[in-house]
C-alpha cells in the first residue's frame, strides 16, 4: 500500500458510536466521606452511606415503610386540602405553586398522617414531606396534625411525628403562624392525659416547626447530621454579624446543649422508637 493510499480520504472510516449515553450508571461520590458508593448499596441501607452513615433524603413513603409494621399504615384526613385564603401572588400564584408541588412530590400536602403499628404497638403517626414546598407548614398541615393528636387522645395511643420542614408557609401568612399555637395547645392536652409523644427530627427541621410541635416531644430523637434550628446559619450570621461555631445547628451540636435527647442512625430508628414507646407506656 502506497503512502497515498494510506492517507487517502477515500479509505474506510472507523465506525464511531455517536449515540452512546454518558448518563448516571449508579456510582456516586458520597457527600459525607467522598468515597465511591453504588446506589444499590444505599437501597440496602435506607439511603445511608454504608461507609460513613451519611443520611441522604428519604421520602414519606420510604419513611412509613421503614417505621410501620408491614401493611399496618392507614392514612387519615386526606380529604383536607389546601386553599388560597389570601389570594397570594409573588412570582406566581399560590394555587400554581401548590399544583406544581403536587406534581413534583406525588402527594397532596406536606404531611401524611395516620395510624400504624410499630412492632405490634398501635400508634398515631405523622410524617412530613420536604418535597412538597419544602415541607412548609400551612393550615392543612396544622389541621391534620391537630386532628391526629386528638385521634391519639380519643383512642389512647402514643403519638409519633417525623419532622422535615423549612418552617411556616409564607404564602399563608398569619394563618400559617397560627398553626404553631394550635398544634402546641393540642399537645398540651395529650400531655395532660399522660400519653407519650415522640418527636423525630430529620434533615432539615427549621423555623416555625422547630419552634412548635417538633420541640415538644416527651423524647426528642434526631437523625445523625440533621440540621435543626429556627433561622438558617446564613440568616443568623447576616443578622448578628457573628460567625457561628463549627457544626452549629446540627444534631451533634444540639445534643451537647440539651435540646435533643438521642441521636439515632436511620437504620436503628424503628428499634429505638419501639424501645421508647414501650418504656413510656409501661
């Protein structure tokens, strides 16, 4: 073969696969330890890194499946739906935001409440969903929770609330803030009759939720690494002009200062909940 033939533009070209996909193949760098893990490993460990126990997001459905005994959960008060009492509009209308949140999360509100069994013990349970408008507390969230607390009292069963929220829902203004007082008053009635309430704080639990029912548990459990507080770290630093201590507002920081009682890895949460419930009802 001559040099001309060797470098000719007419010679057969190498076939290159142009439609090869470079998408996600299941491997990821852990946000906690920077080690490489596969998503199948997270599925086996309740979305916790198998190497450092870093806690990733957990959906409402996953949370209920984790804590409730198999096929024991029954949803309550799903007929309560959000309305727009203030005809609120910012970048878009509140009605549009709610519709988009329903489409994104697959749920109708930022909380799901109902009854279940936890290791064969009947319980009332509420689980917040951060995928629905940041888990914000509006009128329906407050009403569902209040009715759940009243159900707990009427049926003489323990109460569990799993919080995951950015705080009160700004689009409902004072109506949202009123839910802080309403849920707190209902919990005072629960306490008066001597029924246990266990509050579980997950990442993040902030704002009016922290300032009301999330902080009123007989036992307050936090997941490892959860961000817990009223205002976010950046807001505090901008307001006070002071730099927060390292790790401020994490569960590990707050347990040293007495705000929470226990830090529990998600993989052991049901076991710990069951232990606390049985201790309090005996």
